[in-house]
């Protein structure tokens, strides 16, 4: 069982009641970069404002969150941010969360349940997350917001068409720098085709945006940082980008267009991947 699941398993009901008023935050929401044009803030976040001569060869980016599949090679050195996320929202039992409203039509009831002020940052976060979960799927995609571990597992089995599944996540050992150089030590292709990826959202308990539909490759990439940090990072490579927003961040970073060669990205350590188990 991946650490990201083990560490946030449901606790006793009394413990759940004690945490009702807190909204948990991570670094990012789900992969909305597929749909929207890159904002100035998103570009500024990864731009190097004082580039050196060598940086000019990399379009002045501090790091590239997206890359082509051909760059997944042993020995390659990359500049990359921490893959540790900070969202510590716990899983709650399914029978408990199913009694709580989860719909954009019931935002007032949700805020009342968690005793959240209507005009607060937490209220805006609750509303944004619920609306993300109501966005329509892309062509060929299946999606669901899992509000419990049980519903995540059920959807994973449905997506993959088998009870025999493997669950993996990025693992980070150590690390005390936000951005540093890593050397790729090993690249393992774990699956070519169907998978399900679950992105943890900002909410009052663990809610995951789960989606999939084939057309991807899943890699386990072992890396070591200059500070000795060891990372086993899950990398997802999208073979078909023809439906992505042409002004999205991946294309800005890579100076590419929809339909470009397979584009990849790493997953943070709170994102969960379901794969068909192959003995």
C-alpha cells in the first residue's frame, strides 16, 4: 500500500468530528492545464528572472514541469522542484461522507456543515473544488471525484475492468530544497495504455479527482538529487495532445503545438495511480 494512502486512512469517528472545520491545502489542484490557457502567474512561477548564459539555452525557465518522452533517459540531469505535496486531508469513511452534501447547488449547506464563513478563502476553495468535480469529461475520458477511499477503489476497478489492480505513487526520501538538480538513475515502463490517475484536491477531507481513458504511458523514474534526496517518481506521458488547449502551459514551456510528440509530467507524492496488475 502506498504511503500516501496508508498515512491518511480513516480514523475513529470521534477524530473525524474534531476536524470538521478545517480545509486542507496542497500545492496544486487537478490537471486543469489541459483545458485553459496559461496565465501570467503560472508562467512567472517557473521563469528565471535573472538567467545565466546557460539558462538562455533553456528558454529562461527555472525548471520545466512538462517534457517530451524522449527525455526520459538514464543519466539525464534535470532541474526540478520538490514532488512533495502538503495536503494532509485524511480519508473519511464512505458511509460518513455520503451523508454530507457535495454539489454546487448545495454550497450553502456544505459551508454550514463545516462552519465556514461564506466570504472566506475556505468558502471559495470549497466551491472551486466542487465545480471542478462537475466539469464535463473530455472525449474518450472517464472521470469521477472520489470522496472516499472506497469509492476511489470501486472506480479504479470499473475503469480498468479488473479486480486485479496495482496502486502506485511517487515516493520521496529526504529532501530539503524546493528546486534542485536530479540525475535520472533508472527508467521503468510500468504500463502502456489504460490507467487511472487520482489528483488530491483542496477540501475539508480527502477528495480526489480521478480520471483516465487510455492513450498514456506510465513510468517509474528513479532519481537522486544533489542533496542526496532519493525519488521514485511516477511520470505520465500523454500520447495524444490534440484536444489540449493550444495556449496551455505545456505548449508554452515546450514551444510546441497540439498533436506534438508525447508530452510527459511527474506526479506529486499525493497523487495515486491505478494500473492493471501484470504478474
